[in-house]
């Protein structure tokens, strides 16, 4: 180690969280992932991310939603976390020139989504699937949601990005889960990772923020672009620059 550079934030009485997360994001857009984990790498406590959340993490979570065009989430995460219609801060969205609506796009290959759940009550979400899914079920879901077919045997995340952009949804906030994040990273479709590191250890057994099959070409390199701290919790922004494999 030939040099060390201090990156800890300068103490401040207040930080405009929206300003920090709007910088280098609103103009460029792309796919941003927001995840939380404990210091031992766990992505959940007792099966849910809520067990790791802090007041600061909640502020960051809501600020990123306020600045997004659409929320992208896996069907399992949406069910586990009890997703309902998003309710962003309309004053903030007006300030930044964003449309008032914040739709939710649910990713599912199997189309096993509960249309009686809160996400479908007085709401019409988007459903992102692939051509190998059951066409009869796609037609059935089409009565309650806007179904986007992106890919053949599996979800094509590049096609999903383009399908959302065709609807004017270019600032995509991915809220997981770990399988979705892994696929976005390995396919090079993720532009930014926002990670809340909570000063808690949950112990063995919980999943990490990425799960699934090993990546065939190895780890990805990320670049730290921003760091905030509150009560021992760290809030990090990483640029992926389409995360080239580490050689």
C-alpha cells in the first residue's frame, strides 16, 4: 500500500440527500440499483431487508425513489417486502421536472405474481417477462398489468432497458433482489450501485446482495463516487462503467 486517501465525509449539520443522489444521475439516467447489507455481508435479517434498515437508509431509499422514472424489482422481492403502489414526494418530483407517477415494473419468468396483492390494488404495474413464459398467463396478466416481453428463454435486461425507455422511463431504480442484481452486473446493464452498509451483523445463513450462478468471467471492478455516513452507517455510490471483469 503506497498511498492512503481519506474518504470519510466532512462532518456537516445537514446534507441534501436529494441533491447528492441527483448529481450525475438525472441528466444521464440508466439503471441504478439500491441495496442494503450488514457488515457481515448479509442482505437481509430474518428474510427481509427491513431488518437492516436505518433512518438514514430510509431517507436514501425514498430520495432515490423520488428521483426515478420507474422501479424495477423481482417478483419474489415484491412479494416478500409487501410492495404496493409507489408514493413519491410530488413536491420533489415537481422540483426536478419529473412526472408525478412512479410505476413499478416486476420481473418474472414464471409469471407467478399475486394479482390480489397490494401491488395490483387500484394500480396497474408493468410486468417484465420473456417469450418462454406461458402465453395464456401473459394474456391473463395483460388484463391487470402492462406486460413487456423482453428476451427469449430468459429475461434480456438490455431489451428491458430499451422497452422501458420507449415509454419514457430512462431513470430505472432497481430494488433487487439479489438474483436480479447479479444478472444486471454480469450482463453489463447496471450503471450505478448504491449500497447502504449497516453497522449490524446478522450471523450465518442470510444471502448476500448477489446470488445465483457463478459469473463465467470473474469479478467486476467498481468505482466509488460518493460516500455519506450517519450513526456508523455508510451510504456508498459506485459507478460500474459497465463493470469490466477484473483481470
